[in-house]
C-alpha cells in the first residue's frame, strides 16, 4: 500500500512538474521573443527568421527610441505619477478598508453595497471628462491621479485581508495598552499587513505605469505626457513614416524595417521598471492575494 501510494505521489509530482514547465515556457516565450526581436536585424524579424536567438544583433531600434528628447521627460512624468498616485491609492484604500473590516461599524454593509455599485456602473467617458474639466484639474497632473485615486476591487481585497488575517484580539490588546483606533492601525495592523500592502503597491503602481488612456483624454500639454503616450507617438510616427517610404519605393525602406523593431523596443523600454520592481515584492504577492481573496 505504501509503495503504491509513493508511486502515485511520484506520478502526480512528475505530471505537475511537466505541466508547470509547459505553462512557464508558454509564458516565457513571448518575453524572450520580444527582447530578441528588439535587438535583431529587422530584416530577419520581418521574414520570420528570428525566434529565440538574436540574428545580426543591432541596437538601432533602441537608438531610435532614445534619440527622442521626450523619452527622459516621459520617464520622469510617469515615475512622478506612479509614486504620488500609489501613495494616495494606498492611503485612501487603507483608510476605507480598515473601518469597513470592523464588524461593529454601523451601516458597513450599506456602505460596502454603495461602493461595490461603482464597480459595475459609472457615469461614462463624457460625464467623467466634464467632471474633470469643471473641477479645474483638466490638463494638470492631478487629472492622472484623482480619477484613479481608489479601486473598489483592491478595497474589497484589503478589507477581506483585514477581516481574516488580523486577529481582533490583537487590536483589542493594543487598545487596552492605550492605543486609539488610528494608533492601532498605524502601530499594529499595518506592520502585520505587509503582504497585502505589497500586493496593493504592485497593483496600483503597474496600473499607473501602464496608464495612457486618461492622458489622451485629460492632457493636451506635451510636457505632462507620461512615458506610454510618448512611446505611442514614437511608434505611430515611425510606422507612418515607414509606410510612406515603403509605398513610394518598390524596395523595403530602412525606416520601415526599423519601425518593426521599434515596436518591440518600445515594449522592453516600458516594461523594465516593472520587471525590476516585481522581484522585491514577489515574496509577499502570493500570500497577500490568497489571504485577501478569502471571503470575509
């Protein structure tokens, strides 16, 4: 019986390993291909001769991207939006999620119901635009932060984490020692809630870093554009220029070929900061999501 059980366990482990490697390969292949394509000769990329190893290595695509003087400005703007926006997100989400996690809060179910309603229904694009304009934050950096100041989904995840992972006895003990509700939150709850805080930082920071649609709607000043919008402009300009040259000539123009590589270089440039940040927070990620996802 023991030998049979061990054999079943071994079979299960092998199948799990094979399945894990398969999923890992499927997820890793696009990342490797994008990086390889961005540093390969675009002629080989266009003809499909590049797969997992660069061919005739060239950095012309990156030179074309960083030759644009707006790249540094875009990075600075995006870092500013991401840092300030994430700080505001974390502060507001915590200040709302913690009280809603307390079962003795009067009317918390009604409040949660009204907040959840906003997950499924909104005013729409035009009313939102008019609201931003009437608030006087149109074409300012606040237009990139205020509309996304809090996410209801993240709020529910954090609330459930506070309900399930923070023992109420711990909070009561802090109050016996003289802590107020705010003191208990700052001194007791937040130090214990590092996993969910790390998860919220990842969720909000990645959202701010990848945001570009709000900038297209609420910003008209090029000096305020985030990196994603500037990279989009570079990509579109090179595609239009390359298509024009390709149409005017029977031969494939160098500009058109570079524009193909620029598409991959743009993805790499925009993804590097997130890829650098993620390993430092990854150890908290799974724990925070799993505990925060438990229904309270």
